[in-house]
């Protein structure tokens, strides 16, 4: 990458400083700007500045100023103010000093990142019903036992754009107004041409695949309600003034349907897990987790192997702990009880912080607690409903993983899991019943 050039001789910078302190100094607040640039709290866009030229300066003289820093006029803002792009990796402070030393320049300053402080205006959030997204100090609504997502949003962390998650479940009404923006479409598959364009073994799998019926439709009717609900907790569209908000307001969800009318088989579960893993590697997707709000049956080495393989590809497997009111260290509930290192098993909390009476637990096999009771989310058709279960707790964690991954790119599955468990809040009802002894807290994600 082109780095800064010899134009930045010490002499030039020194002369710039002389001008800065001189009476001819014109505009801007370089003292403030240069101090604030040293503080990472003040986010700025890389490789660009806003530059105001002095009025009436000839274009050729402006160009000599830009040449000092390798700058190019990118956008006229107003008057003599322009957005200027710089070579990749430019030291902005040095560039500002150099420009301020030039006779054509009134001032130069960073293009700061400003963020709208995000408060959900989604109906169920503002009404007090979406407690699983609340935090102790979240705007408008609070619940200390919520996932604290409202606090992360308030800091501008509401988007998981660029991150994908797999939803291994029933089908999903992906045309739902709170889901359609966050539904993944396979860019390597041409729909309706009867050809397996991306060579993954599935013809026309543009919206995922239905392993229960071995077809491409991942929404087959209003009975695909559980998958629709789970998806809205991970990635319901937030800030659109309607319905719910998921932990991630923006994300891409890949749908692998293998439950139909609420039931499925281990064979189809294996196919679904392998399908998601293959999509990640085949298309180099930033897919960091699958949500698995299902369980039952006996031990399957085949399924465990598929889960382990997804972990080898840095996919966390978030599993509902199950709704049997049992210690699954003693009475295993699969897949939550598999020993695979990439499983994150989730127990369910009530809105008052107690462990839900139905929730399984296990000090070695259940990792953390998350909101599970009275959870409002998307529901067929174009509707919303409240459900209870560890099925509702798991997607809060899956969304949290996606949010963390968005803001900490490049982590392994093991590092992501460590981060999620390391940020939990100690919780009496989860103490001795989970690995972390605590509950999900995404406020710092
Ligand atoms: Ca295909
Ligand atoms: Ca095709
Ligand atoms: Ca189908
Ligand atoms: Ca919404």
C-alpha cells in the first residue's frame, strides 16, 4: 500500500508548526483536532480529511497543497470546503499539520464518525414487552435480567452487518416485515434454472435448504412458527418503528430447515449442520454461529462429528439446554450435552431473574443463562407472539455472538466463546447450574 511520501520531510512539518503559531493562522481549531485525534474515543474515517481552502485561491495553488499529502478532491461539500481522500494508511495528524502549513488552506480536519444514538422505536420494545433486549440502564425501558442489548445499541452497536449466522430449525417466514432485510440470499446460486450453480449438491438453494422435505422452500406455511420466532430474536429488524428488534438489527441469516411440524431426525440435523459448514468454506462467508433451539433423542456420533467439524471451521454451535427441568450433566439432553468445544448451551431466565422452572441446567454442560420466558418475536404471518423456552434463550446468545464478532473481527470460535462467557453477569439463579455461573450481557459488545 502506498504510504506517506518524502513530502513529509521533518522540515515541512516543522515549518507547518511555525505557521500554526503565527498570526497568519486562519481557521479551524487544529489544537483541539490534533488532541482529539490522539484519543481513540473520537472515531474518524481513515484516509480522508475535510479541507477548507482560503477563498479565491487558484486551483493550481490548491493542488500544491493537496500534493503535500497525496490528497485527491473527492467531494465538494459547500463553499470552499471539500472532502479529500488520502493514500491508504496516512497519518491524519501529520497530514493536518502539513496542510495547515500551506498558504492555500484555511483548515483541515478529520471526517469524524458520528453516530445516531440508537434507541429502539419498535413497538414491543417501547411498550415494555421486549424485556430480553433490555439492560439496567437502557433507554426507555430497563430490566437488569435482559440481555443488555439496549445498552449496546445506545453505544451505536446495533448492526452485525457482514456477519452471517445459520438458523437450523423449522422453516422461517423470511418475507416477514421484520425479517426480510436480514435474510441471506446465496449469490452463487441462480434461482429457478434447475442447476446446482454453486456445486454444493443442492439445486436452486438460493434461500437455504429444507432437509425435512428435501426441497428449496424454507418456508412452507404458518406451522413454520418456531423458526420464525427464533430468527426474530437473533435478527429482527430494529429501528423501523414496528414490531420487535433482534439483538442484531442488521445481519444475514442462512436458513437450514430440518424440523417440520415441530419434529425432525438426526440424519436431517447432520445434513443441515454440514450444509452450513460447507456454505461457509465454499463461499468464504463470515459465518460465526448456528442457532440450534432443538434437542432430543439419544447420542449420535454422527451428529457430534458434524458439530465438531463446524467448530473446526470456527462456527459456534449455540444449543438450547432443553425444557426438561433437569440437570443435563446427569441426564444428557442432546445436542446441548455433547462435549464438543464449540457448543454454547443456554438455559432460560424469567424476567425476574429466576431460572425458568422448565429450563434444564448443568454446571459442566450448560454454559450460561439468557432471557427465555415471555419472549416476543416474529411469527407467521407478518405477526408477533410471545413464547417461552430455552429455544428463546439460545437466539439471544446467537445474536450476541454475531454482535461481538462484528466488532471484533477475525476471532476463532474458541476466542468468541471465551468472550461470551467472560462477559456474563454473575447471577444467583445460574450459580452452580452453569459453567459461567451467570447470564448473557452484551452491553459491551
Ligand atoms: Ca447449490
Ligand atoms: Ca440454480
Ligand atoms: Ca419446503
Ligand atoms: Ca422492528
